[in-house]
């Protein structure tokens, strides 16, 4: 960790946030038999996998994992998924990303589901920076924090040789 980086969450705190979010997801879906965890590649997907691990331990929910690849450099919505829409049609969808900055990534992620009927869509982020320029609300948040625009929140998860952490730089 460089001098200009401030540790926000360590490995244990990240896991505590994931555990709490998993319980919130379960409470929000007590009458459901199945949910779809749609993770935005790549850190959102990694977070979704962690949520699945906890949810599998605490519930009998059938969990379908969905990977969403977004072209973040394109000014138009360009998204690919690893499953076709039959896997999420008429189901509860939980859209997962690591950090909410402007809301654009989550808005684009939601765009994947606009033309398919579903029961409900919820959003999960590990860190909400409160700089939204899109009308995106998060349903389940690990940590909400006010940052200045020039600051950057970095999430390190499942990186070989590095311990999980979230820091501000």
C-alpha cells in the first residue's frame, strides 16, 4: 500500500460487509426459491461469487450466477452476458458491483434486463461514494462514504499475492 492510500476496509471488514449484505438479500427474498446474482465483470462478479458462498450457507435459495461484461469506454450501452435471458426471465435479479461512483455502470448493467420480464431488481455495491450523476439507488451497501471527485476508491479482492482490502487514494 502506497503512502497516498488510506485503508478503508481490511479483509475481515470486507467479509463482515458481505455477510451482512447476504442476510439482507435473504430477508428481502424470503418467499423466493431462486435468485439471479448478476455481477458486473470483474470485481462486481467476484463480489457476487462471495455473496453466493454466504447465501448458500445460510439459505436454501437456488442461485444462478450471471456475468455481465460492459464496454465502459463506449458511449452507448454495449453489454454481453454469459447466459441467455431465459436464465433470468421472471426471476429476482440482484445486480452487483464493487463501487458506485457516478451510477453509469449500474445504469448500463440494469439496461441488460429492461426488455425481459422479471419479478424485481435490486442493486448491491460494496462502497457507495455518493457522487451519482445517474438516478441510481443502491438497495444493499457495505459502506457509504462521501469522497471528493479527485479521490479514487480501489477494491482489491481475489488478487493473487494480495490481501483483500478497500482503500482510498
